[in-house]
């Protein structure tokens, strides 16, 4: 046998012993970890002291919050009729090509035979030519509007020399100089409001117009709203505020007539035009909430018993307190005592010993 064969035998026996030892160590490690796992499964961890005390609690403190009892309402807009714009001028329209989107009192509406026609709002339409000495309600309306436009302080129902000068000054600003005798209704396009949105316009350049002809129509305005609560429910007593399209008004009765300034503000809201441009009912939603929020108590749902509708009871000490359930939030029930009182804590779980209040 060669020397090389003899030299390799001890190394083979050593490698075998090392392999056996490694498997033994690995088996011991696995056994240890398996024992730990079984122990953890069979022996549950100790319950934290605070969790244990929470499970054994029979009373909890009561919190408070401000509550506006806001409810959603359906709102359907009541729109008026489209109103015609009637010219008293006769001739050929020589205005620029663009049709007006809005018309404002005291500005040029369009031109006929190169002569500006002034848009003018008065309390009643101007139906006749006027000269110095004329009087009547139409003159009073003209004086009032000229005063509003800053053309003087005119308040009578007489077409005075001051009225003539005020009207002449307005025409002069638009390049009309033959104004000395008085007012011609051909120079006026009467507007039903100080500013109107134009729904349609036919006085296009090159067309012919004549006195009494309709040259456009005013978009229908907002005249009212039909309002109803989305989900009828019992609500907290108190003064309330209605909010529609970001505009608010004090309103305790949803069937009451709405103030004109509120309707005008809603009509001016950015989303109003988009709402009424849709086909079908012109409707949206709003809110109806307490003007001054009230204070409510926050209790666990399990603290409320003897529930009938929105009525219920909570127990504080040995006393049962009748409450009204008004809402919920963040795991709590919001209640208001039927009779004003202070509630510092309520009973829960085995601490509730009453069945009614």
C-alpha cells in the first residue's frame, strides 16, 4: 500500500465525525425553538393592568362637544319667465358683431343707424317721449335711476331742466349731441333689472329693427325655492340657518318666503348658472343647521338603555336620566338631557342597574 493511501484515511474518519456532530447540534437547536414556540402557545402573555381595569370598569367619564344639528335639505329653484327686450328705435343695426352676454343700466345696448341706444332700468318702463314740464310715475322712475347713476340729486316726479341736463350728459358721454329738447324713448332699451343676463339676442349687425320689436330675451331669474329635509327626523329646537350654494340666511321655517337679497346672492353664486343650465329640475342640496350650536354629551353606546326612537336613558350614580339621542361620532353616542343638567360620568356594563328612567 502506498504512502498516499495511508495518509488519506484519518482525514475521512474525522470528516464523518464532524458531520454527525453537526446534525446533533442542529437537532438540538430545532428542539429548543420548538419548545419555546409550544410554551408561548400554551401560556398566554399576562394581560396589561390598564386593559384589565378597563374591562372591569362600571363607570366612565362623560365628554362634551358643540353640535349644530345640521340636516341635509333638497332645494329646487323656482325660475321666472324669460322676459323680452323691446326696442323703440327704427333703422338698421350697426353694432359690433359680438352679441351682448349681459346688459347694464346706463350703458350702450346696441346701435341703430350709428346712433347708440342706451340700456336703462326704471321702476316702470319708459313709454313716451319726455320734455321739460312733464310729470308722472315714469318721470319719477327716470329721476331715481339718473340719481343712482350719479347724474344728480333728482327725486321728484317732474321732468325738470335738471332732469334734461342729467339725461343730456349721459347721452353726451356716448357721442349723442342732439339732446337739447328732452328724452326720446327711441334712445332707450328698457331693462327689467339694473343688470340682466341675455338669453338670446337678435339685433345683429345689418338687421332691420322697428319700434315695438323684440331684439332679445332676458334669462329667467330666481324667484323662489322649494325646500324639504332629505330625511325627515326630529330636530333640536332653536333658531336655524339655511345655506345654499355657500350663501346663508336665518330661516326657522322652510316654507317661509325667502328674502329677495338672499335669492339675489344665490343667483350670483358661481355654481348657480351651472345648476340651472342642466336639463330637468334645477335642483341642488343645502344644509339647515342651528344658528348657535348647542352643547351635547358624549357617552359610550352601551351606556344608553330603554331606547325608544330617539329617546333613551343613561344612569349616573343611582339616578336614571332621560336623554334625547341626537347623533353619533367617533365611537360615541351624542345625547342631550330632556331636562337641563350636568352629567360627569355614566354607568356602563354591570354598572347599569336600572331598566328605565
